[in-house]
């Protein structure tokens, strides 16, 4: 399996999605079904291992291939595309950690779906952007860390799953990032309030009360954290575009379907099939260019943030257009356009949210302008 071509891998994922995910999409959306069996089968195909180097046991097909896999999920079910991203980005963390012990312990199992893993880095990413305070605090205890605090919602989590998070050091020495097992001693999982969508994502509130973190759980010690975050952030952000690309493609499919009978009136709507198709092609091309640059370690974070924002904006426009094209039928809860609207909104509010992206883009542009003026 580790010698599979990109084309073969994408074809196998597409077939699995059609056979096993598409029939579940309504129940995932409306009944909160968490498709754990599908997630494990996807892992066995290599669905989370495309961007993992071959020397680490991955497929070495690159980040663009990994994004295409996620978009195949998103075209059928945005919630599952998000859960797939949680698993994929967890493999990304493990692949790029400077600490061999944690990589040896967990990467293979996460990359091949044997060990499901969530990511609780939303609070940290917002904290580093100056948006909110850190919710987890850590103190040193010899060569270990002791962590406490609450994360209000983290996804792809159930007892026995891994979770990757970061905590702020109580002594002001920085941050530590690590993985631990949900449901372990000194942790507890609690239900979240009902959401308007994305219910089948195994999203919970998690509380840590003196969780002990050993060295072989650490992704980045405080002295490594800044460089590590700079390394993983471009891939973290860009890989999220997979969800948006999938929602855009699904919305286009809805538009095409409704135009078979209502093109004579739909032609008067903005953001029609032709316009959206052209923009989607341009966006996809740009994402693939940036993915190759991430793989090469030479990418502009500003350009990554712009692509992620563009994805959110186009997903919102495409899903809104799909609902308008569908008309009254698109206002029915069971109609695909209704789900696509809520999925597109999620793409625009999940961290980094559209407002967060625009804030960071503004800050980077201001900084660059000031540097030029000196």
C-alpha cells in the first residue's frame, strides 16, 4: 500500500466515499452519527498518510494530495471532512515534531487510522494571535508536566482517542504542546450544547485536573514551541481548505442538478455555475501551488492565510447560491443545499475563522509595509 500512486489512492478514496460515506451523510448531519467505521477504513487506505514522508511510514504524496482526499470527503459530508482533517493534522504534528519518542510512539497508528486523534489547538492559535487567553496551564514536575484547565469543544474525541493540545507554562517560560489519551486518569469528557450542524464530529468539552505529561508525549517543549508552531502552522491552515473545496463542489453539484429543470429562472441569479466553476478552478490551482511550497518548506504564511480566507468566502457564496437555485426545496431540512449552507458557515467560523484570518492578514500586511518604510 505504501507504493500506491496518487491517482490510485484518490480513486480508492472516492469509491469508499460513494459506497460508505454518502449514504450516511443525512444521519451524520441530522442524528449526530459519528462514522467511526468509515474513518478507520479510510485510514487503512492511507487516507491520512498522504503527506507523511515515506521514511516515517507514510505515502509521501504531498500536502496537495492530502487536501484532495479531504475535498472528496467534503463533497459528500462536511462534518466528516472536518473529522478527517482532525486526524490528518494530528499526523502532521507527529510527523514534524522535533521529539523522536512521541513520533515513534504514535505516528504510524495515527497516520493509518488505527489510533483516532483529535486536535484541541483552536484556543492556542487564537491566543497566539492575541484574540483570547490560554485555557490550559502547565507546571514542571522534574522531567514531566502537570496540566490543568478546560477546553470547551474539541472534535474527533471519544474515550481511548488521542488528543493534541498546548498549555501555557505557569512560570512564564512559554508553552508546551503534547498528546494524551482522552479518558485517561485526571481527564473527563462532557457533552457540548447542540449545534446547528456538524453534530457527527464527536465534539466534547474536556477537562484536565492535574494531567501528568511524560517526555514521550511531548510534541514541543517550551524552548522548541515557537519554531515548531512556525513549522506546522502553514500546513495546519492550508489543509483546512479541503473542507471548503468539498462544500463548494457539492454546492456546484446542487446548482447543476436544479438547473436541469429551472435554468430558465436560475439564470437571473448571481454566482451561477459558470462563474463559480472558474473561481473554484483558480482557487484549487492556488491551493496546490501553496501546498507544494509547504512541502518544500518555503511558503509565505500571508499567502496561505489569503487562500484559506478565499476558501471560506467562496464556500459561503457557493452554498448560498445553491440554496437560492434550489428555491423552496432548498429550504427543506432534508435537502442537500440546507446542509451545505451550515457546512459553509462552519468553514468560515472554525479556527482560524474568517474574521481571525482577516485580522492576521491585516497585521502581516501592516508589518510588511512598516518594514518597507524603514
